[in-house]
C-alpha cells in the first residue's frame, strides 16, 4: 500500500491517540482532585443564627445589618434597632427612643470614631453617639427631616451620601446638616426618589433614581443619564426600578433590578447580564435584587424571595444555605449582606440574622435537601449513610426517603420507598456481595444501583415487618438487627437464622448496631456488646469501657464499627477499642458522660468519632487527640444521628446530622491547626449605682476604672466580641486584692456580669477571663486597674497634717504635765498610802465576802472545801485525828412550807449564829447546800467529836426562832466520820453522809457515827 493511501489512516489514528490521551489526562485530573472539590456540587453553607430565641430574645424579621469599628453588630428591624456587643444584646425600640418616629430601620453607616448613622423610614437620618449612647437628628439646614432613607454610602473625602425619598443628599461629617445635591441645570434632586448611590474608586458617582441610572464623572457638576450600547439592557435600565448598586475590585458597577436580574457595567462602558440573571426568568425568579457583596472574586446577591445567589465568571448559581432557626416557607428574603472583620458574611433576612463562612476550609456540610426544595425550607435530617462501590454516597432519610449523590457527575437522585417502608426513617444502608443495595426501615428492600428500582417493587415479603435499627453485609449474607434480635439473610432475601431470645448469648433482644468481621458479627445492644460466632451462631458478652465493671454508662452501645485492625464501640462513658480477637474493649477516650453517637476507623489504626455537645474528635493510633469544633466548620447546634457514619475509599468520612451530611476530607488532619480566635473579653456595659456609663467611657484592657467615692454598687458586663460559638465559651473573673479564687459565671449565652458592693478603699486589678471548650488549656485575659479612692479625710496629706497636729498637742500636753507633776507628787504619795490601807481593808473584806455564805455567816461551800483541803494536806505532813460532820436540819421543807421561805431563812441565820458561838476558831463550819451544813472538828477524836456534836444537838433543840409572831422549833441530824489521811476528802464526806443517812433513817434528831 502506498504512503498516500496510509496518510488519512495515520491521521485518523493520530486523532484517536490525541483523544485517548485527553480522556486519560481528564481521568488523572479527576483522580487527583481533592475529595472536597469532587463534592463541591453538593456543598452547603451552614448559617449561624443570632437572636433565635434559644437563650435570649428572638428576631424573625431583620431589615439591615452592619458592623461598627469596634466589632459590634447592628441589626435593623421594623420597630427599632439592636446592637450586639458579643453576648450583650442592647435594643433601641422606636417607642422608647425620642428621636425615632416609628423605628423602621433601613440602613446603617458606621463611622471611623465608633459612631453609627441610622437611616429610617420616617425618622430620616439619626446619629448614634458612642460618647453618650444617645441619638441625634441629621436634618436639612431648615430643620426638616428626610424620610425613607434607602441608602447611606461612603463619600470620597469623608462623610456620606444619602439616598432618600426626597432625593440625593450629602453629609460632610463635621455637622448635623444634610445638603441636597444638584442633579444638573440648577435643579435640585428633591423630587426624585434615590434608591442607591455608589462612588467608585476614581470618584465617579452613580445614583439609582426612580427615573433610571445616572452618573457624574470626576470634576463634573452634573449627573447624566447612563446610555448602554446594548439596547436590550438599556431598555431594562429605563423601565425597571434599580434597587441596588455595588462596585467590585475590577471597577465594574453591578446594577440590581427589581425584576429583570442584574446588569454589569464595565469600566469601558460596555455591559452584560450574568448567565442565570438575564431577565425575569433567571435564578432570582423575577424577584428584586436587594443587596450585593463582593466575596473572594465572586459577587453575592441577596434576593427578595430566592435566598442568596453568587456570580462567578459570569455564571450565576444558587448558594444552598442551611439555616439553624426559623425554618419553613418557600420564600427566603435576604435584605442585606455584609462582610465582617473576621471574614464571615452576615445577612439580614426574613429568617432573622445569620452569619456563615463563605469559604469553608475544614468540615464541609453537604446539602441533603430534596431536589427542587431549597435547604432553608426544611431540616435536612439524615439517619443513615453508605458509600457504594462507585463512590456514590447514599443518604437514608426520614419517611422512607433515599438520596444518591454522585460526585463524578454532580447529580442527585431521590427515591421514595413505598409502604410500609415509608412509615419510619431509613436507618441502615449496605451493599451486598452482588453489588445490590439493601436498605432497612420498617422492613427491608433491595435496590438496583443502576436503575434505583426496587426488587419486587417494594419490601421483601420474606423478611418480617418490624422496626429495624441496624444492618451489616458481607459476601453472600446480610444481617439485620432490631427489636426482635438478629436475623441472617441470603442475597435472595430468605431468612436463614434468627437469634430472637437471650438463650443464644445476647443479654438483650434490642439490637442497636451491627458490625462484621471475618467469621464473627459484633452486636451492640442496650445491655452491652456481644461477639456472635457465625459458625456456631452463639453470642458471647464482651466487656466494654473502664475497669469499673459493667456499669450502665458502658452497657448502652451507642455506636459500633470494625475494620481489619480493630473493633470500636461508643458508649456514654466514651470510646473503647481493641485489636481484633480481644476479649475486652478498654476505654481509650473518656467523654465525661457525653455519648459517642458515631464512630469509625480511619484506616490507619485511629478513629473518628462524633460526641454529643463536644463536636468531632479524631484519635490516632498513638493516642494523640484532635478536636474539631465551630472554628473548624462545625455548627455548635449540629446533632449527629447514631450510626450515621461512612468512610469512602479515599479516606473521606461522612457523618449524618440534623442539618445534612458532615464531610471530613482526609486533608482535615493535615490542615494546620488554625490559630485560636480573638476571644479576649471586653467590657460591654457598666452601671454605677444603677446609672449606665457611656460606651466611650468603658475601660479597656490595661485601662483604669476609678470609682467615685460615693458609688456603692458596681455592675460590669463583659464579653468576647466573637459571634461564632457563644455556647462554647466560659467566662470567669477575679478581683485581685479581694478575691482568692476565680468566680465562674453561667454560660448558655447569658451575659457575664461582675457585681461588687461597697468595695473597701484601695487599688485592685480586675481580671476578666474567657475560655473555650474548643481550646482546652487556652485562656484569654483582660486586666483593668480598679481604684476606690479615699474620702477627703482619708487622704495622705490629711493624715500627715493630723499627725503633726497630734505631735504638737502631745508635746504641749507633756510640757504642761511636767509643770504640774511636781505639785501632784506629794499629794499622790499621801493618796497612795491612804489608798493602800483602804485596799488592804477592802481585800480583807472581799476575801471574807468571797468565802462567806451571806445567809448563815458561815463559810460557803467553796471556802469550806478549800479549808478542808488545806487540812488534808496538813495531815499528810502531821498525822492526827479530825471529825468530819454533816449536819442536816430536820423537816426543813415543812418549815418552808409552813412559815415560808423567809421563815426558813430566819432559821438558817439563827443556826449559823449558834454554830459560830459554839465552835472553836480552828474548827470549820460551812454551808454545804440548802439546809445541810459541813462541820470539821480539828484535833478531835471520835469521843470528843461525839460529845461536841451531842452538845450542839441539844443546843439546837433548845433554840427557838421567833418569826412573824410565831415560834419555830429547830432540830438536826448529824453524821460523823473520822478523817483518814490515806483517803481523799471526798471519801470523808461520803462516809459522813452515810452516817447522816442512818441518823435520819433512825428517826432524826440524833447523832450517828461512821461504822468504819
């Protein structure tokens, strides 16, 4: 064959080679693309709602939003304005602010000094003063207010442009006067409605008026109508109301129309409409473009009913925004979009105020809303996940709904299971050995992965209808777990074996999860973990958790997973894991009572787990733990559904949540830990004795708070000016110099409040502290010097002067005292002598009174015992005999009853006088108690003592006491005991008392002697 004949064939072969090479390169590029980019078509933006009523006030309808120079967020509504100072919410209701007419807030304009301009509907332009926390009115030179402020935009050189119902006005920033702007020809634009104004970097000024779009070039004095070469777009500018204007970094002007979408005007004057926003049939669905925001090379649009759109490279797309509050309803009105200092986008809408990360770099949420239904209309509750052999992600949802997301094509398919499968959520999805997909809900169905057709058109009739909760598959077998134990099926759906009672080894028939390993099936129940031997079909309980035993916290198996290396179980105690074949799963990661709702191995000996209220956690094989929370892209209100977790072949992990699907790309672990956010606490409010302090006077970190001396109560509120995860923050404070420990404050979005009353005079340091659950061990501090000044009389100079005066007075006093000292010395000596004599007499009398019974004149009990003790000590050195006598007046109670207590007192006085007259001076006579008397006859033997006592008894009988004209007879009983130096005095008394008892028992009026 000739070369001429081969030419066309070689050319064709060359073209085929080039085509095959291109396809191969495309495949390589697809394989090389990171997992997150392959799933970009399904990525959603998770919004964080504020003022959602969760732990504070609720605001459903917001008209505008702005952030001032201090980081505070301003929110407008129909009846006033709100200001967020971190966790502190300050409201300015129109009915309570005198300068506001109705409170309808349409625009904010933050100023460089911290003040804020507010544009209202009937109130015109107001200025909030940071110095006083009050508003003032900006009006025309004649005092007239404007109405319906549509826009307040920055003005080159300072000040602002104001677009109002009456026209365009200028404010230079130095006064409270607004000046009208001349449209041209000497005619003031005071009858033309101005919807928006935009000044470009080169000074060109654009205005959107009721009659069209106008521009004024630099150096010119007049506005001219804008003329476009494209007649179609020119017609839109002429006939459509222009609601919004914006400039991008390329100097282009974006024009938002009421119904016809968007027109983009290039710096050279040419114009075009982005694809998808060209006319009334675009993604905006004929609704008004309410706001623009340039975001990282894109232009975001807030629409009046279709949510948020984005334009990139001339193509518009809808941004799936997943809301955390105010769900429901088909319309989504976004009135304002702004970019905050931290890069997050804030939006004011009819779903309240929310903020989101425009470029999520960590955890990515996938939109799980049904096709044709935006994410903001419903909670995207996903219960089960499965990655099939093609890399597609299967989502099991509520009411028997299944979605299939294909990252290769970016297509989403949906399937609704027929009854009875739609009576409950799809809780488990697995692939069989033949590639067919099995799903479990209120029954079991098999789905063809190519056509999404159900085998037999519905549930497998061979499988009992019940509420299943878990499923696993391997080879030619499928296992189901539910409230009736475990079922084993073949790929035809035939039930091969069941384990429906505890006799086979299961502690509970309520099966929560299943996981397969070669030759065995792991079964998690409400009563523990079991290893089911597939050969013998017998289950064995496996201990899980800490060494504290089989406790309720580690019996409930909330999640379960296996891979080729390990078995992982999540409980209320934490995550437990062990290599394959272990007889126990020890606790590797405690979670302080928060259940591990989902767990899966990472393929390298580590594990991913989702913990209730603690976010996403990764533990590698060496035990290193990383936590991923709000600053890694996880919404604080995200709730993970049990067992809803899957891992793709490339290591991407998917977790089912109440807002959709969380995607954890493998690069998440290689991603450098972002620096902690700025959570330094700042003082956001201060009240002294109930009176508020202006925001400009609030102390900052390192500042000084000097309290007036008259202030008794201090109330100081502080907060971190970060709005991403307020529920993850913890606050505390300490007043150094007064508090010995940190004082923790309540969380749950409550404003941290420092309260002190009547602080002592002195200098202190108030330390405010913020910590975060996401950053253990990290703390943010602010220190404020606090001084309580003394009163005038507590000043140092007053003290010094007082000291000098005191020294002078003391010196004068000393001098005077020295002069009179000599004169008084002699007199004092005489007085000392006299006083000494008097003192001695008084001491003697005092000693007598202290030891004397006032009634009888005898020694009292204490003095009597003192003398008896002295006698006892004396007998230790000088032996001798003494008689101890206890004397008791007979029938003394009857005497008191008959003659009264005064009569009894008369008897006691007479008896005392008798004893003093009859006894010797060396003898002891004391009142023992009541009518009992203690007598001690010193140096008397028994015979002498008896004789003396008999004499006393006779004298008493002869004693007649006269009282109140009556004669009172007296008699007494005596008990006598001889002293014994070897015995304590208590025993002397005891022996005499025993003798007295015998005397009284023997008839009274007699003397008895101790028998010893």
